[in-house]
């Protein structure tokens, strides 16, 4: 990290996101690495932005000072992509769960990265559409993670990858 101390970084994040959105100490270590991995999370802090703008601000600050970042979505992955170390900042997408729009004419939807797959499927269905991606973890895996891992799922042979 540049000349920023960890306490200065945490204070800046609390200023930008609000204190409730920045978890430290036991609030971090009481969480487990993933659904399949019960090891405690190790990180400097967990931040929980609620919007793309807040997320961009967090990443802008971290980039400027060289702060390592690990993203957490639904934590359902099996490749340990969300394992962090003691000095890492975890960016959790758990509060980015808004479905911003469903465009029936163009057959597309805009959702935040933390939207669970199942919620997106229901939104598509309510609009008379179908989101063909389907996974066993549909209730907890997120759209951001599905895209990041190029998830195929149960219907991949018929409809293709994410």
C-alpha cells in the first residue's frame, strides 16, 4: 500500500459507504470462506457497497493505494476464487441485489452483480421471458459470479454458456 495506513483506508471507506457497510474484526472472522468451505474469512475488512457507483469508488481508492481486493458474491464456487488473506480487502456484493430493468422488447435485463440467479430467473419469468442459465445453487449463486466463471449449468447443451 502507498502512504495510506490501514486505519486511514478503513476510515475513508466508512466515510464513503457508511460505518454499517464496513465490517472488521469478528464480523469478518465469523464468516466462512464459502458454502462448501468452513474456514474463517481472513481479511483486513469486508466492505458491502450497494451501488455500482459505491463499488467504483471503493475500487478506485484501492487501485490508487495498491490495496489488494478479493470479491465475494454468493461464495458458491468450487475453485477458491474468493479466498482472501489477512491484508486483503473483501468486497462483498451481498447488498447489490437490485434488478434495475427488464426490457421485454429487447429481451434483456439489467441487474446488479449480487442478484441471486433464482431472483433473476423469476424476474424474467414475470416478464414472459426465460433466463436459460440454471444451476443447483440457483438460490445462492449470483449473476456476477455466473458471468465471472462463464457458468454453463444444467441447460448448457441447449442454450450455451453464460
